[in-house]
């Protein structure tokens, strides 16, 4: 897909997925032995999810079906063991929030935004094809590059906003904007978008 390289975001999640601690969940006083076994299962799910998202092809329906199943399973994990130590601390909550946001964004792009994305893709838009909102680790160390990247998060001079409004609708723009701002806020934490309209 020309629109996004969601792999970059996926790679950022891998560290969190592998870092989710299970040790505390097994011995927590709020957790039963069944919770402890479920926590171990969830930890393995999280690691598996982290490795699979690096190769996700959002144009492949069967991969997307499996991806959605993984997202639902991890959401269920958080609901059922979120009270356990190791999953209710800041790192555990952060990992699950990141997964939930990433899942929502990928599902949005692959499903809800697909028709609009195809319309823009058909125009051979350089703004759309070249759009890559997230900086790599090296660029994140350079304050000027971060500033420039945030200023052009939705393309140079907000060109992506203009194209979505022109070829789709205001509602499509708002959905697109909201999903990627959430992805930035919950996962990448690269820019401050208090005044983006």
C-alpha cells in the first residue's frame, strides 16, 4: 500500500510487546491461578503479535482477518487480566493501549478508509504516495527534524488534508486525522497536536 509504511509503527510496538512483564501477574494477590495461566497466554500472544505486525499486508484479506482476531484476543486479555500485577502497572497499561490504538488505526486504514484511499491513489498523488508521518529513531534525536516532521505530519503544507477533502469528504478527513493523531499520542509520541483541525 502506497499510503503508509505501518511496519515502522509495528517495529516500535515490538519493544513494548516483548517488554510486557508477566512475572508479577503470576504472583499477584489479586489474581487467581487461572489468571496466572491466562496471563502467560496473553504474554505469548503479545510477543506473537509484536513479531507478526512487522510483516502485515493490509491488502491481504486473510491476514487482516487474522490480525483482527489477534487484536480482539489482546483486548480480551487486558479486560480479563488487567487487574493483575504486571498488567495493571504503567508499562502493562501502556503496552495494551499501544496495541489497541495500533489495531484501531490499521483496521481503519484497511477498511473504513480503503475507498477514499483508493480514490486518492488513482490520482497518482505524490503527496499521498510520499506521505510518511513518523520519523525514525535517528531523526527523532534532531530537534529541527522533529519540528519539521510535526509541521508536515499530514504532508507538506497539509496537502493530505486538502486531497482527502477534495476527493472524499470532511468526515473522511476527520476520521483519518483523528486515527493518526491518536496513533501519535498513544504510540509514537512524536508531536503535540493540540491545535490540528
